[in-house]
């Protein structure tokens, strides 16, 4: 007889425990054990959060334990069970079998031990067969679907409730958009405004009626400084959407700004052409909004969208300020170039049109498309092509946690037909669908690879562009993630040949390109990977965009958009076609009305709340890797993140507005909100 000590850990989620019978079979290199009921007399097995230990005897030595088979059988009523892991200890060896999944029916579940293996590392037929069967089963669950023409492909489910239970939120996790929005309205004290929802505000001061209950240090600063050119320029570098600004080398012909027009704004006694050559001119172009239809869901409210261009200047204090704005793309007599020297309200409204356009690009492109939808592509392809034993699966799984779930919720309640997006957003009612499809045509590998994206905009130099904290902090986090990915993957890939021979990772990359990203050869996404260096970059790109990039474009919304005049979700009057007629009343009538303002405020509050059980970057409570070398790499990664945190906190002590969105201690591991 040979005896094994079997330890079973049940998850701590609500309803993770089960009163069903659990049977275990050990499959070794020599033989398999008999199916054994795991049960201890006078003991309640498999309670939530419990760790239970059992002695399992076999008729002889099983050899190396290769697989473990679990079966669940209802005693009275079928109920689910969440298993964290199972360990098996023999006389000389201990094997750890990560599970971290729901077992929802009586179908058997087979687990591999926790040592990561490439497909070419498995030499026995039984292990090769198990890899194939796991992928085949996954591909029946994770099917591709085109939600809207021109969108990245997503998972093939109609509604959130149709997702496999392993993809759904923990029951404690409140991530229902409608519930959160209603909670926000009540929590922010906005429900008292219901009787006057359809009226315009009379003055900027009136926004304090809804703002006072949620103000904080940063939002107070926004309220007091939003009209200033310096703060307007600051937000291009360190606001919610710090990805639009780029170095301007030549003024576009569609933007007829002359040196004489901006002479009063240029502080170095140089012409505009000379400032361009010196690298002191920048531009933000919202051309993607050109032709996007405005929301018509509310027959009582006309809404407008524009596609402005904004010219920016680095002044002698190295601050970025606006010097010219054109509200539409096509120049002409009814599309003047607005300047800081214009009348106060002309210039203010021109800036507000830029800020409103910034809101639309931020929400639909930088946030929705380039983080949420993009990461769903990687997630679906990962599940379809990488078995749980693959090192890349183990590396990525913490960083795709709940991403499909939050996207399914969004399609149900936020961006779907008659969703919350339609209520007060100028791109609602279908404009957002057209905008995402249009932006999809410009989605490239280079543009989401952080160092490349910064360089392609000409924004990489700290000397040329100081105080660009998004770039500075993002570069630190990117380097830390890349070093971590490198430290892990070099354990399993000894060289480029291993990458080329890895059929599973090649299938993963191809699935991303061919299905998820629509086989668009102009995107620059690879169809295959030939080198270890490129694999490391590819994995770094996924993890960075799932964590840091999403944090950068999501968690500043409440701080910077709560003061509605700074970030209007819609405009209710058309852009001015000439100078000299804009009044404060025209601006107030242009801004969101009271109902739209409350929707906007509730939304940005709800979308920027951390969860009670949030896992931040580098936190890996689920041990998918068992190798000590990987655990050492995780410790180094965590120490590097702590060092970045300290450097950011030290810098922020000197800043009037602290930039905290890429502080690793505030970056969730995955997109889950």
C-alpha cells in the first residue's frame, strides 16, 4: 500500500462551498488510483474558505503524479463548488494542482500539476492528449462573434448571464452599471434635482449645486482653474486622456494658422515657423469625430458634435498652453480660427468644444476601444489557444480577470441600444458605434506599444516636454512589467527556436490577428512570433494595457470630469460660426442640462470606484506558478513596483495637482470596471 496526503482548498467567494460529493482519481506515470470519495466522518467538507486534508491509499506506487481527476456528484441538490487548489504529498514528492475555477456540474475536471510546460515539453501521449482536449473544450465555450460591424471581435454571448460562471464576477462584486448609477445618484445627493431635470443651468456657479457633495482636492482645483489656459494645456499631458497631444512639425493645410495670428502668444520673439523648428509647437486633432452623427435619442434635445483642432505652445516656463483652435476640420469663413486674444467668451467656448471632443475620443477610443475591447480580444484568444499549463496562460490570467464580464455588462447596459450611454452623451444613439469602427481602422500595434506610441508622437524627450507625468510614470511601469515578463519567460524559452516551435503561442497570436482584429494587415499586429524578444514585448503590451493604460484613462474621470464645464458630455447649441456673438447665456445653453449633468456625474463617479476586493498590479494571491524561480521573479517585480510608488509619491509632494493614476499601488491588475 502507498499513502498520499491530499489537501483541498475551497475558495472564499460567496457560495464557494458545496455539500455535493467530491471524488478524486490520481493518474500517475505507472498507474491510476481508484476513484476515491473525499469524506471525513463527523466533518463538514468543502466549506467556504476551508482547507481539508485527506489520506488516500493506493494498492501501489503510482509513479509521478501527472494528472488529477475531480468529479462532483449531487447528494440532494446540485450546487456549485469553487476549488482553489489541490496538493498531493507522497513519500518523496509533493505536487501542487492549481484549479481556481468553479465546478458547476457532474462532468469530470482534470487538472495538471502546477509546473508550467510548453507544448514541446510534453513527451507522453496522455499529457499531449489532455492539452488537446482542454483546448477543444475551451473553443466550444469561447467562440468569436462580431458585435458590430467594424468592431474588434468579442465573445459569442448575448448577455452577461450567458457567460461561463468562471468569467462572471464574484457575487460580492458590485459591477452592475444600472445599479451603480442609481447608487451614485443617491449617494451624490442628485435625486433632489429630479423636478427640474430638463432645464439649463443659469450660471457656472449653479454646477456647485451638484458638485459640492463630491468635491475633493483635485476636483476643487479643476473647479477653480478650468477656464485658465495653463490648466487647459496641463490636461493634455496629465489629464484623463493624455494620448492626444503630439509634436507638430508642420501646420496642416486644413488649419490655416499664421504667425501673425499667434504672435501675441509666442514668448521667444520667434515666428511660428521658427517655433515649429525649435520643437515648441504641439497639436491635438480630433478628426475622428468628423462626420459622426450626434445623439437624437431625446426628441426634445438637439445635440452637437464637432471635430476641432487645437494648436499648443510650450512657453518660456515650459508650460503647455493653447494658442489657436479651429472647431471644424474644413477651413472657411464660417469656421474661424479662435485665439486667446479674442473676446473672453469666444475663446472660452472654443476651448469647451475641444474639451467636449476630448471627452468623446477619451470615452470611445482611448478607453472603450483601446483598453476594454482590445483586451477582450487577447482574453478570448488566450482561452481558445493556451491550456492552463502554458506559462503564458499563467502569466496573463491575473491580468484578464473579469474583463470579459465587464465588457458583457457594458454591452448589456452601457453601450448597447438604449443603454446608459444614450441618455446624455452626444455620441450616444449610434454615433459611438460609428466612432469606434472608424477608430478601429487606425488601431495599430505601434500605437498601443507604450514606448513606441510616445515616440511616434514625438513626446519622448523629457527635456523637450517636461512634466509629462503620464509618459514618465508609464515608462517606469512599462520597464518593470517588461523586466518581470522577461524574468518569467526566459525560464521556459531558452531561445528563439522554442518560440517558433510553440504551436500554442503561435495559434494564440494568429487568433488575435485573424479573428479578434479582423485580419487587418495594415494594423502591424504580428501574425506569428519568431523571437523570444518579440514574445516578451507582446506579453508586456498585453499586461501593460490591461493594467496601467486602463488605469491612466479610467481612474482620473471623477477627479477631472466631475466639474462638468471642464468636460461636457454633450453640447446643445451649434458651434459658433463667427466671432463676437458668444455670450455667457449661449455657453450655458450649450452645456449639458440638469438631467444630462446628473447622468454624467453619476457615471464618472461609478466608473472610477475601486472594488473592495481589488487586486493591484503585482498582487497574485492565486498561485498559478509553483516554480521557485517564478516566485522569486514576482518578489523582484513587487519590489520594483514599490520603488516606483515611492518615487511618484515623492514627486507628487511638490505638485499642486498630484499625478497618481500610474502609481502601481493604484493600478488594478486587470480591467474590471
